[in-house]
C-alpha cells in the first residue's frame, strides 16, 4: 500500500489563495488536482492520493485530540499574539515585518531577522506592519491555545528511538537533538487562530473556549497518513483500512515506511509518535523513517519565489519522467546534501541511460534483426563467457535486492547500473558480429542471451525508470512481470522462435545546446 496526500492547511495556503483571488477551499482543490497530475506524470504509483482537508482526516484529528485530552496530555495556555485589524486575523510571527532592533535591517520578520539571524519576537520589531496587507493597525491580544504535553512523553520517545538501531543516522540524530538538547523536548502549541483548518473539537463534542480555532497544520497533517487509508476505502479502492493501521485489527504484520526531507524529521520522530503513543490506542507506529538531506540547485537553494531552479511541472515539459527519476535517485542526498547542476544531469542521463542501457538495447535488437530477423534465434550452447555472466549477474542481483531492502537508494542505483554494464561487457567479449561469420549458431546463442538480458533489465529497472522498462518489456513480448529470483531461469524468458520488435530509441542524449538553454531559463528570474 502506497499512500500520499496533499497537506492543505496552514497560513501559506490561505495567503496563496488570497493572492490568487480564490476561496481557500477552491484553491486547495485545484492545487490537489495539479499535484495529482504531476505525480502521475512522474509515475508515482500511489494507491491513493488523499487530502489532509478530507472529512476522514477531520474526524480522526478530532478523535486523537479527544484521546490525548482524556489521557491528560493536553493543557491550555494563555498567550499573546498580534492581531491585524485590516486583515481581520491573528498574524503568525513570520507575517509581521519591521525594523530589526539589533541591526536596523528594515525587512526583519517577527520570528527572525534574516540579515543578522537574531531570533525575534514580533513585539521586538520597530514599526511593525502586516506583511499580508502592509497595515500598521496592529494590536497585541490575549488568546488561549492547546498544547500537546510532549515533555511528559520524553522518556517514552527516547526509549522508542533507542530501539531504532537500523534507522539512518540523519533521522535518529535529529530526533535525539530535539529530545535532549537544552531543556529537552518542549510542549508544543497544536491550535491556531485561523479560519482554514480542522476545527478544534474534542471528538464530536464542542471544546469550550476553543471556538473559532483550528488545529495546527503539523498536528493534523501526519494523521492524514492514517485517514488517507480510510479515504482509499471510501473511494472504493479497497476495504478494511484499519487492518493496515490498528495492531488490534491485523496491522502487526505491516512494515511501515515514511520518506521525507530532514526538515520534517522532528515532526515524524517526536510530535506524531507522541500523538500516537499518547492516544493510548493500538495505532501502528512507523517502522522505518527514511530521511534525506537537501538537494541544492547550482550553488544555492531552489527558490519558488525567485523562480530559481527547475520544478516538477517544468521538468516534465522538457524531458520524460525516467530521465529525472534516474538522476534524482542515483544522486539522492543520503549521506550529505547533493547538488543539481545541468552539467551533472546531462552527464548522468547521457552516460548511464543513453550510452550504457540504451545503446545495449539498440545494438542487440538491431544486430539480431539484420542477421536473424525479429525472432529469438535458436541454436548454440552456453560457454564459459555465459557461465561467468550468469554468476556475476546472480551476485549483483542479490546485492541490488539487499540495497533496495535497506532503502539505500544510491547504492541500489549503482548496482542496477553495474548490471546494465555487464551486458555491454558481455557483448564486447562475445563479439557476435565476428562469431557470426564462422558459426552462426554460436552467434544466435549470444544474441538470445542478450535479448534475454533486455527482458531481465525491463524487470530490474522498473523501480527507477518505469517507462523504459515497460518499453523493453513490450518490445520483448513479455507479459510476466514477476521479479526474477534465479538468473538461469530468467534467461529463458524470451523463448527460441518467439518474436520481438526493435524499440524506438529508449533515451535521447541531452545536447550541449539544450543544456545551455535550460541553465539560463531556470537560473532565477522573477516573472
Ligand atoms: Zn537584524
């Protein structure tokens, strides 16, 4: 089961909707459709692509809040917040702008001055104004919020993280830092004075004093992982969503993975587990959190506001999804941040996809067509080259599977590439074009092995480059999509006498002209 959803609540969504001149519900529905289309374009095979604003998530979020309150893990806190009369709303700290009292920078934000990096409170700012409307008609008001008592869960969370010896260091080190640095894990506000979000209720009941408030986006967003499975059932795609999520209803045999950037790790290692564990109900906890460092763009960060970098919709306009999937996965920022440059992207695509895999497929199929026709040729027997090839392939297949199971993305990509390379090396050594003159049956055997390699590649490559995989499978006339276990058995997929077709060029090389054009186009110019 593969679930994903759009995280729709929060101030940025409200402000983006206002900027677009649309009601926020309508705006979020449109963005969801756009995101779903992009995900499909990248061949992300979600079983369901849900929405955190769904009825299912609203109910479940309110249910968790009630459970946490019953367990004594929620307290009410009175605090002060800036209200903007012109905007008719409380403003989150970062939407208040003014002069920094420390360095005099005139566009400091209410949470931090980006010029001198000093952490600020909105009330520290000189001449504060709303960055939504520019209004200076601001007032500090008292407001009451719910806090999740994470500090009470600290020992439980520490013990849970300590069990996770197989997790990436990146994940556990961030969790430990938040748990133990300074005064340790702090309680966290889980409500906001906003209109857009999950209304604060204690299950189905009113929550006195919390009228007109919503849950904080980081409280309800991860709960949507669970609610999304219920959406999946309600959409008629499956049944019994609780079987995946409740250990009292069959979820003990589920292995649950989450994937995220490192900035999201604190919420997934601490706040969300605190919600689950604190509920006192048998909800499934995550088994493995795969976190990633940042992908940077050509010496800096990607920036939507500055149009710097290439974004998912633009990427698909210039090249098919396989090109992007291959580069991004083979350069996944696992051990450190990684950097996208157009030179590096061009080199990765041209060498790995076009020169290694694409070239092999093209050479083999075209040679066979010219000598034997579009038919898997008969005759010949395996020799030592084939025995070596099969034994190397078997080792690499097992290594590839082990890396995939360990969620080592870069190592998996490298192993897959090495499997492609074996095909080229075999062809260079076996030289069917030279053998053909003296012994056409021996050449037929070499070609048959090579055609079977294409069938093998179509299966092994599908997690990385699904479109090319499907092209190879169709060209070889293979229906069976089962994962190979034994290489020897896999070498009989294309049987003697069956037909194949020569596929269109699997990959086109990226030219220097294209590379230069794109580097300029995406370098960061504001519209
Ligand atoms: Zn400053």
